[in-house]
C-alpha cells in the first residue's frame, strides 16, 4: 500500500512539473511576438520588451526582438492616428506622449480638438438644463410681463449659445 501511494505521488509530481528542464511561463510558450508587440503598441503602451525578456529569458534572440519591435511599431502607427487622438480626447482619456515625431503633432492636435468637444458637450448639457429651468419658470402665472420678457430673453440667449456651440462641435469633429 505504501508503494502504491508513493508511486501515485511520484506520478502526480512528474505530471505537475512536466518533462522539460526549465518550465516556461504561459507567455513564453510559442507566442506570436509580432502580435504581442502590435497589441501593446495599439494600446499606446510603452514597449515592454525588457519585461518580456526578464520573464522569458530564452526570448532574447535578435529575430524575436525584431518581430516584437516590428509589431509594436505597426500597432503604434495605428494608435497614433488623428482619429484615435480625437476619440481619446473626446472620451476624456489621458494624452500619452508615445507617438513617433512624424505622427505626434497631428495626434496631439486631434486630441485637443476632442477635449474641446468634450467640454462643449458638457456645456451643452448645462445649457439644456438651464433652458428647461427657464421654461418651467415661464409657466408661473404670477410673473409680471416684465419678468416674462426677461425670461424669454434669457431663453433666447441660451438657445443662441446652444446653437453656436453645436456649430463649433460640428467643425471640431471634422478630422483632417
């Protein structure tokens, strides 16, 4: 009975450690280095090649390094488009200064336009609430004609500002 328990324990130990002399982490088992680099670049992340090589020492070959770098550069080229810069600014994501110099200026300008749209849309929501408040005040039957006139004027000014902001938003959304 002891030998059976010892034999089963030995089988479990061999099964969990594997047959190789050095266990590989999940990231090291035949990864697509190009795709790994591409995904990291596409997300606007700093290149993580040193982290990959530290966790996966056998990955330091020049070919694998080149695959990763080529993938990273391809992903970064897609990340650094003006369209993506605009969308990041428009959704309030942080500006990352990772783009190559040939794309950096267009990316940053588009990002800033996106940020302006984000702020204008917040202003639009506030203007809409203010218009609704004025409209509800206009329903008060105890208002004098002068008070009603002032509220109508305020409503008109708010609506004009709303329309002007909307035109500005439309202009900013046009990506060159």
